[in-house]
């Protein structure tokens, strides 16, 4: 325990880590500000007439009015009501963007065949009323919904889209912070040429090595969870948890209409957090291995950053086949939660035709790899001390 505490304090007192921690917090608040406080739901007062909390409350009022099981009849009612609201706003020259109804109309109309908004404006100019009978509304089946064994619940999805977008984007600075921490764990001592001295101590070949691995893993987990907690607290204060029980299939931003599981937005968020956390553990394991093999923290950091980033552009080179599928084991390609839900539930997009099987495969591979990497570090460093 004393060795673990010693190794932890070494990291926490490192000036580079302290500076990086401040940068992480600043980047986090920038992401939160853009994701929540500059969301489409806030509107722009000079343009939309209402903004800020008033605009959000207007959106939530509409979603509460229409929440419930999603059916063709419900879609028709939402569209019909919106046509009246939109025309009334236009006649009064009120510019308010109603995101919920707009999303429904955008999803359930064919833009190539019919531009509802142009037709409404033409009708207003001609002094006519534009009704639901004038709209070639698509059915849920036409849009891509499949017959499910469970009801699909519609309601407030946009605030949860914002939450999961912020969560996904925050994964990048957290990962970079974890890479910095883990890159100096072993390489910093190697660069100072004190590894032989440390390994010659009583617990150098056992407890010290284990403590370094535990410190890297523990700080990776702590950094990730602290960031997620900050995001969740701000989300709750600003938006609340309204819409947590809305079905994933009814999130019209994501368009995963045929997602096979009976998941709601809260479940998708919890899944995303766990999925990203395991990705962070994988990143920590890879970086610690590189650090144990490097002679300086800078080289360990540079190589680790390359290993972290390179799989992303490679997906544009290997766009199909086994190489493409293998690239999706790397966290940089699966940190966007909605993208994971979409890709892993599609036939022929990954190794299996099952979302559960695909996700389980990724998580098992990442966890097993982390365990193998940690074991390799321990065995190598222990043997190094004997040489």
C-alpha cells in the first residue's frame, strides 16, 4: 500500500500532469458549453424570438404533450399539429424553431419528392391552409422501423442526444490525459537511469511493478469517471432527466430505427459509459507497455499518441473486409456511442449478425488484451531486474 501511495504521489506531483489536468478541465468545460449551452434547443434570441431556458421549456412542453407509444397515428398527429403551428408563426412573422416537430417532419417526409416548407409558404402567400392531407407522410415501416415485440416510446430525445454527444467528445481529452499519465510511469524512471536501483530494492521486482500498473489503471478509471460525473451533474442541473425512458429507436437524431433491443436513452447512456471505460483501460494498458519499453517519457508519449490516433485514418484506407473490421476494435473508432449502436447492429458491418455478439466480442478482446499487456509488463520488468 505504501508503494502504491508513493507511485500515486509521484504522478500527482508531476508538473506535466498537473498542467495537463488543468487543460483537461478547460477542454471539458468548453465541450460542455458548446454541447449544452449552445445546443440547438436554446435558439438564438435575435433570430428565433425565444432563447435559453424559455426555448428549452417550450421544447420539453411539446415532448411531454406527445410522449407515449410511437405509432403512425401519433406521427400523423404531431405533423398535423406542427403544420398549424408553423403556418401560424409565419403569418405572425414569429421565427421559432421547434426541434421536436421539425425532426418528426424531417424523418417522415421524402425531401426529394416534396418540400413541405416551401409548399406551406406558398399556401400562406396564396391565402390557403396547408393541412396534413397535403403531405405525403411516410409510414414507420417505410422509414425503416421493423415490427418489434415491444412498444417504441417517443418523447424528449434531444437532450439525451446532447448528453451522449458531449460524453463521446469528452472521451478524446480524457484518453489523451490517460496516455500522458501512463507514458511516464516507467519511462520517466528509465530516463533518469534509476530503474536498476528501484528494481534492486526489497519489493522492486514485485510490489513496485504491480503498484505502477495499478496506479496507471486506477488513474485511468478515476480520470474517466470524474469527467463523466461532472458532465452528468451539469446535464441534470441544466436539462434534468426528462426523456430517460424514450426508446433508442425513437431518437430521430440517431436514426437507428431497427435497433433490435428494448433500450431506452438511459440504458444507452449507461452502455456508452461502460463501453468507453473499457476502451480507456485498453488505452492505458497499451501506453504502459510502450512506456516500459521506452527510454524516455517523450518517446513513449509520441509512440502512444500515434498508436491511439492512427487506426482512425486507416479506416479510410481499408474501407471493407477483415482489416476494416479489425480497426473497429480500437477505441478511437468506437468512441461515438450512436455510431456503435448503428454499426454493431447492422448485418455484415462486423463479425456477427448480432449487436450483443459484436459488442461482447469487442469488450472481451479489449479486456483480455489489457490483462495480457499488464502481465507482459510485469513479466518483462521482473526479468529485467534479474539481468
